């Protein structure tokens, strides 16, 4: 028959072995506490960032409209953005292109890049 674990007599540890076991239990307890603290810290930062709403990431409520300074005989051929600026490509009847630059947050006009030819 197979012996059960409970039936096996455990040997008593000598004092040096008991000291080692106590130290190991202390180290395991400390490392478990540090790991739990780190986990709670990371989770709280994630929750804080999800709940936090600041002006840069908040979606504006309402429609933003602006009038683009497009002259007569010009048409918009493309748009792109880098996150901070909005670029609008405009082509004139004679084939010359220019790029209008706007602030992406407020749609304020920032400038014009002229002289692009096809």
C-alpha cells in the first residue's frame, strides 16, 4: 500500500534550520507585500487616467466651424493632420498648390505654404 503524506513522521528541525525557515518566510512575506503594493499602484494609475478628463483629451461638445481662406478658382484637394496641426492642400486653376496650416484644437489659422507646383 502507498503511504499517505499525513502518515509520514516529520523530522524536527534543528535551531539553525528553523532560523533559515523563519528568514525565508520573512523574505517571501516582504516580496509578496511589495508585489501587491506595486500591483495596486499600477491599477490605481490606470483607473485614474481612465477617469481623469483634461481639456486636451476631452471631446468638444458641439460643432466647430471655421471659414477656410480659399480664394476664387481654388479647390481643396486634401487634408491631413499630425495631431497638433491640420494641413489643408489647395489647388488653383493654374495647377499651383499651397498648404494652409491650422491649429488642430482651435482651428485657428497659423499660416500658408505657397509655391508648390505639380
